[in-house]
C-alpha cells in the first residue's frame, strides 16, 4: 500500500502489519498484546470521506461525547466552585480543589496511556469514565470540604484517562487517513 506524504509516495504496511509491529515493540507476551483495532475503511458507502462519514461516525461521536462529558463537568464545577467552597467552609483551601484535580489528572493520563499501549484504548476509556463518575458522586454528596476534595481528586484520574484515550482513539482510528487533523480540530480546547 502506498500513500502520498508531502508530495512523495511512501510505502505503508497494512493495519495487520502495524498491529504486529506494535505488539512486538510493546511486549512479546500474547496476554499483554493490544486489543485488535477495527479495520480502517477506505471510504464510506456514498464515496465521501470525512470525520462524520459513515465509516468514522461512531468513532467521531464517541470521542466528541467523551470529551464533552469532561468539558461539561469541568465547566460546571468551575462555575459553582466558589459557592461550594463557601458553603463547606473551604475558602481557605480553595486552590487545593483545582490542584488536586490537576495532579490526579496527570496520574490518570500516565496510567491510561500505559494501559492503552499494552491492551488498547477501550478498557482505559471505560475505566476512566467509571472513575470520573464515582469521583463526581463523592464530590456531589460531600458534606465537608475535605470529602469534596477527596471526590474532586478522585475525578482527576478519570479526566486524565478519558482525555488521553480520546486523543489515542483519534490517532489509532484515523492515523492512516488525511482526516486525523480534522478530528483533532473537533476536540481542540478553546473552540
């Protein structure tokens, strides 16, 4: 299979060749081999390519929904955080709420990335969503500022996993197409 990159024709292997190379590079143990990624379709039925075409629609919508979930959670908490801190007598430690989330976010990003390298992105994404939901439940039901901080810290690994797996799925699902920049543009912060 050949493709044009910067005007030059380059040879690329099949998806199966890349999976084999990836598995060899990460771990020779079959128990730690990455999950099989879905095959990359050349075109959708109508003959048009795009991130919302039939071939890529599920991937694109899944990524947008997961990133949207994190964005709504982040914006919602940031909006009401001063009131929560006041109600729970946490104004003196207000900065810890955002710091705890960001520190845990880094941990979640690293752990999810390592897990995706070994077994594929689907499990880290699902686990990240569960961890995020559990952290939201703890923080939402917190009767004290300390418990709110624990819940907010618990959200962090979920946020890190979901966001890093969204980018990983774009890279894996669209890496052999010219659609990858369009997909990354869909989830770019500051839109």
